[in-house]
C-alpha cells in the first residue's frame, strides 16, 4: 500500500513529493532494520538498472518528459521505492519465473500508461507499440529483478 501512495504522489506531484517518498523509504528500512543492509543493496541495484533502462528509452525518444535533458528526479526516486516491493508486496512472485514475466508484461506497462494519463510522461509511439515494447522490457526486468533479489536477499526476508 505504501508503494501505491508513493507512486501516486511522485507521478502526480513530481519532484515536490520526493521528501515524502524518501520518508516512506526510510521508514520501510527502519521497520525492516534486521535485513536493511542487504535490502538496501537490492533497492539500489534495482534502481540503477531501472534508471538506466528508462534513461535509454528517453534518449531514443520513446519516453518524453518535460525535463528533456535527463530522467526526472521523481522517477529516479520511484525506482528506489519500487525496489522495496520485491521482498515484500511482490514476494509471492519469488518462486515463479512465469508469473514474474507475466506480471511484468501485463501489469507494469499499465503503470506507465497511467502516468501518461497524469501528464507525467508522453510516448514517442502509439498505444499498441508502447504497450508491446514495455511488455517485453518489463517481462525481462521482472525476471531479472527477482534473480538479483535471490542473489542478494536470503529467505528470511521472504518470510517476514
């Protein structure tokens, strides 16, 4: 639920919501302080990959942001917060690459499309092309993120 609040705040209010997102992130790490160090590595790993992918998509003109020179800071913050979901709200996907890929391919593109409805992003392609490309990217990303998680986080986090 916390991630949904952060997503909405960052997409709707942009950079002005970053302090609240960081507060959510810090409270998450405090609540999960027994595994915070390994989870922090996961969060930054996911964020780095996500920021790089979105930056490439912006560079090639697939994503169009009003901050034309760089990926918006609010989106970078969103990637940090997304990293927290892998060991908690999305942990049920941990043991199934099929469902990881399916969730990435079907659900994740809807987040970007909703972001477009809030005027947070525009796309350089039509709706179908955008959805198909984001589906392919996110299918691979979700499987990759859970692979990274398996390398970094031991099973005690999954049982929290």
